């Protein structure tokens, strides 16, 4: 099944250190598409990486008192770790600080200059540091950045310009003649009406007021504008303008550039214009998906919005997080995240619909036959179940082509719902009581096993761990029975094999208990300050909201309600089955130490804190965390790069002393 090549990219991420469920969105979507296409026989190249230059990063490194490199290496490491936890199967991770990329960007800049498409002039206008975007006065909305609504700076400096205006016709034609280039369609009108029709203006592509970037080789006081530097990652990662461009020759142009909607202007207008200037083939598709929002509440603690993807995947499994992103957020539109929706969906769709179907079926196969039973002639609703199954691959493949990822997941869950209904219709437990119905019982269970196998084969693209568990429990190893070709005909599952009903795929959760625990974790892990210098925005996009905690004023009576005490850590241990929590015994001068569970295990080993004095919120309602009753909260401070430190008194003082 040799199909074409498929080159898919995520945008390269700003190393902000604020990893959120929102941050994972684009990458999880791309991973599902890449996995699907690989399984479907395409030669896939899946690229992701980090966007490490620009004023924003330089300021953040300065604020952290670190060199840019030191600051970046740590954060980029965290991001790569996150992708590993979430099972992201990228083929390459590019950093714009990689030497080969910087050299290639210099060659690109020189080539555009020599062609006359880059020229020197003076820039006077407005600059949004968090978005790294230039704006004219008329483009500002109420004097603020039209993309994110934040303050802009009046900037005047000698700059190089790219002749974007020269490519007006090319871009107009690209968007107007090619209805699937920019998707969803609504975004196309937005680009045409707001940016293209008013006339494209030449773009400032160098800066002189800071130096954290790729130097312009022939004028070294300039650094290349971050967006030019960043966009070309899609080409340099494949070796364009490098020593070996074989990947570039094989995979160029990108089939899909995936991103959230706020950066489609760069990808659907500026990027193709750069490529046209270099006579390079243009990308197949730019897809601008929606945002994950916290509703109107950006202060996560008040709604218990623990959205740290490390915590969610550790507690509930990476596949539960992948499922939420892939299915629950309608693809192309904004979607809301809440802990409540997350936990409820995990129970209903994963524990009930999927998990129960698998465990019920395997239990009945083992109980009634001890092995996969023989298929038999169709009866009742068999044909309907089979037909739905037989249409599923084509339907999912077409939806993944659009792409409509949540639509593809809906189609898979439709089959799961139908299969559960089929069990209720056929009542295998009743058939089992009547020896004359043994053949029918065999056929019903065979149909269910084959349905589960087929769904698991498709789920390998979306929820790889869960799919692997199901296939293993059906006794299927990698090979033909797990490939898409096994979906062509009904009945690839051989009869006679053993099945193993292992642990439940998704144990049912007590929703109230989980929500309380997530709240308590949110409270115990972070007390965040306003992050100055880095991303200090106000928009509701999940990652923008995080780290920007606007606290309403409280009066002194409110503050006095909090009983803060100095405690001495007399003992501390790691909490089993999590790498996040420490369980400490803290002496507050009450005769008996208190047990306090804190989310600091990534930052402190138990032996680091034994003997230390800490500040404890002593009158916090006790809460159970991982089955341990936690009787207080330890105060910590954390910064934008993910550093965390315990707050300790500067001199030793009696345990239990009041903090005021
Ligand atoms: N560095 C630029 C991209 C340069 S590409 C040449 C950038 N980086 S980002 O870190 O801010 O965003 C990376 C991706 O995550 C983008 O697709 C962005 O839109 C997406 N998202 C970040 N937060 C998001 C949500 N809350 N919801 C959905 N997607 C979000 O932009």
C-alpha cells in the first residue's frame, strides 16, 4: 500500500514554560493525523520544535537572571518531556537556535536581498512584543494590538523590509482560487477582507534594538525578524539551504501546516509570499483550529482548573487527555476546558462506552467459550452492525483528509455506541442459558470481538496506549491484524485464539472526589505572581491566561482569616505512584506533627526538606490526596520558567509561630 508523502507541521512553540492543555492542542491533533497517515501507508514526516529568538525571550531570560541558552535549554527540555509523556510521534524537533537553521536563515535573507525583495529603509510604527508583530496605526484596535489586545510600543528604527506588496496578486489568487488552502473557510474571508483587500504593505524583517536573533550576515547590527526566522523552520528542518537537502526534495512542500487561528495571518499571507519570492512550491493547506478556553474565568484556581498536562496525564492517562482534545473540542471551533467536563467525559465515553464494551465482551468470551468463538450466519441486527463497521475506515479516512479530527472520533464512537446497543439487543447472557442458542451466542460474541478489533486498529492513531492494550488483550501482536488493510473485509479476527481480560482500560472515577483533589492540587502546587517581561497578556486562551493571575483586592479581615504558621518538616516521603507529591510530617508546635501533601516532588527530594522550616496555611480544610488526608498547605513561589522554591523564614524560629 504505497501512498504519497505527507508532510505535517505544528507551529514551533515559544519556550514560555507555561505548558497547558491548550499548548498541547495543535501537537496532539498533528500527532493523530501523522499516526493515521502512517498507518494508512503514507510516507510521513511530522515536524515540531521551538521558536527561540526575539525580544520576548531575551526579556524573559534577563528577568530570570540567566543567559538565553541556559534559560532555553531547561524549558525546551520540559517541552520535549511533555511530548514524550503525551506520546507525540514527531520525526524531527527543530530549535531555531540550531546552528544549521541559523546558517540557512542567513542564506535565505541574503538571497531575498540579492533578488531585491528585501531592501533597507526606516521603520516607524507600532510593535507588539508578546506577538512579535508590527502594526500600522490604523490597524490598532483602541490603540492596542489587534491580535491579543495588549499594549504596543511606538518603534522607530533603521530596518530591512520585505516587498510583501509585490506579492499581493499571488496571495490573492492563492486564497481565492484554492478554497481548501486555508481552512476552515471562515478564516479565509477574514484574511481576504481584513488584510488582503485593504492592500498588503511591505513588512519590516529586521530589528536593531535587541540582539537575540539570527544576525543579518551583511549588516551585523540587525537581527532577522523572528517570524521570518521562525517560518523558515519548516524548510530548514528538511535541509533547505543546508548541507544535505534530500529530505527537502522528498517532502517539500508541507501538506498541512496546523496551528491555532491567531497565527494564520503569518502562515496564509506572509509565509506563501516568502516562498513565492524564493520560487518555492507553496504549502497544500493551512489549518487554523480554535482555542481551548477556560470560559470567562481565567483564574484557574477558583474553578479548580488544574490544566497542567503533566498532572492530568499522570492521574488519568495521556490517552484521556488526548481523547478530550481530539473529540470533545469541535475541530475548527473554540472549545472550553473544565475539570468537571474532563472527568465526566472520561467516565462516560472512556470508562463506560469504550472500557465497558471491551471488558464485558472479553469476560463473556472467556466465560462462555474460553477462546474467540466462530462467526456464524447473520441474524437480527448483525448486518447493521457490520455495515457500520465496514463504512468506518472510509469515513474516518475522509474526515482525516479534510481534516476533521473530532468528526473522525465521533464516527468511531458511533460504532462503539452501536456495539453496546447490540449487546443489549442480543442479550448474550440469555442465549448462554439455552444450549440450542450456542451457535447464535458464538456469532454474537464473534461480531463484538471483531468490532472491538477494528475500532482498536483505528484508535492506534488517536489513543495509542489504549489501542495497544486492547489489541494485546485480543492476542494481536503488530502485524496484519493491526494494520488498516485488515479492515477491508469483515472477519479478519481468527477464531480460536485466547483473549485476556486485563485491568479495566479506564476505571470509573468518583467525580466529586476527583474535583476536590484537583482543586487541592491546584492550591498546593502553585501560587503564581504576575509574570513581568514575558507573556503578560489578558486574553482568555488557556496558555495566555496561565501565569497571569489577577487577584481581586481583599481587605485585612479577609487576610486575617488565613492562619499562617511556621512549621518544621520532621519527616517527608514520596507519595507512591506519582512523581509529583511529597507527604511530609510538619511540626506546628501542636504536640503532634501534621501530615501535609504538597506537589513539590519534582523540585525537592524528601531529604532536601527534612529539618527545613516552611510556611503552612494551618486552617485550610483537610483534603484527601491520593488517599492521604492532607492537613494544610505549604507555601511556595514559582516563576514563568517553571522554577519553584519553598518560602522559608530567614532565621530559625519556634515551630507554630504565627506569620503576619
Ligand atoms: N512561535 C509561534 C509560532 C511560530 S510558527 C512559525 C507561536 N507559538 S505558541 O507557543 O504561542 O503557540 C504554539 C501553538 O499552540 C499555536 O498553534 C498556538 O496557536 C497553539 N496554542 C497555544 N495555546 C492554545 C490554546 N489555548 N488553545 C489552542 N491552541 C493554542 O505562536
